[in-house]
C-alpha cells in the first residue's frame, strides 16, 4: 500500500542525507520512485529507466 505522507517524509530524509554527501535527487527521480511505490511500474522497468537516464548523460 502506498502512503503519500510516509513516502514524502522518507524522500525528504533521503534528500537531506544525499545533501550531506554533496548529492541531490531530482523531481524526476521522485516521480519515478512514486510510480514504483504505487506499483505503476515494476522493478525491471525502474532499472531500465534508470539505466537509460544514466546512458544519456
């Protein structure tokens, strides 16, 4: 079950942790993980999407 409030809390904590390491998470990343959390996409598609984004850089 997807809980938006818990998800946003977790994402904010992850953003803070990454910021301490000099890294960041984009709104596109958050959107992608929301799709995964709400079961709109499955793990293989999530992985392929991330791989294709990395290859575009």
